[in-house]
C-alpha cells in the first residue's frame, strides 16, 4: 500500500465534520483523528522514522490505516509537557502490538487544554527498542503519571506482544 491509498482509506473514516473521535478501551481517553492527523501520520518524516526502525513504508502505511483499532487497544506509556514550553500543550505516547513481527505501533497524541487531543503521529518500533524510546521521552522536570501505572502499562504491552 502506498501513501495515496492510505490517505484515501483514512479519509473514509472522517465524518462530515472532517474528523472522527477515537476512544481508548484501556483508559477511556478520546482523541480526534482529523485531516491534519492523516497528513502527519502518512508524512515522509513519519514513514522515515518507521524505516529507521527496520520497517518498510508499506508496513508503516498499514499501521497508519489501522489507527482506529490500534489506538483503541493501546496503553498509555508516557505523558510529558510540550518541549517548546507551551504551557497549555502536552504530549502522550501510547503503544500497542502492531500485529506483525515484534512491531509496536507507537502513537503520539498531542493535546491542548484549549483544543483537546489529536492524533499527531504513528511510528513502528521493534519491541526491544521500546525501553530506550521511553527513557528518551521522559523530561525530568515534568509531572508524569505515577511510575507504577506506567510500569504496569509497559508490562501489559509486553505481555500483549509476547502472546
């Protein structure tokens, strides 16, 4: 599957308002998937990130078109403030087995206290790379969910990948 086909499939999910709400089964969080989300998750930089992690563009697009089910089943792994210092902006990272090899779909949600939460990116990473990726995401001064909750979700994600 190529970029055009992936974008067409994703646009088919959007309603008349140009967006659709996705709900996470594990924590009840709701996020918007919009036209700009579709451009981001199918963008060359997003595909390059998956390719650097050992996956093909086709695998990336397959994961992107499955964003509805992937987000629904994902586990929140990281929450941090915006790196640019915007006080009303935060970033959440979710992980879920992508359904092939030892791939994990790493979903980025960008949120705003004013505008709500929106799907911002997706990339594929190998299960063994997840720990380092999570360490890189943490910001020492940021408020994080309780470490026990993050560790619990990481263990649930690992169990899902290994099953």
